[in-house]
C-alpha cells in the first residue's frame, strides 16, 4: 500500500508526522479558543440581562 520512498523515506514520513501534528494542534487551539469566547459571551450576556 505504501510506495517505496527509497532514501527519502525518513524525511517524507517525518514531514507527514509534522504536518499531522500541526493540524491536530490547530484544531485543538481553535476548539479551546472557541470555548473561551463562548464563555466570555455568555458572561457578557448575563451581565446585560439578555440571558435566554
């Protein structure tokens, strides 16, 4: 299933691993930041009496 990469196998596989790690990190940071913003918005709406 995997093509023969020859002497470049290490570099290619490390590049794939690094790319996947960066994508996972970006998704995690986006979800974490989204939760922060949602929580802050909820607090502002409660202070302004617009809950519900």
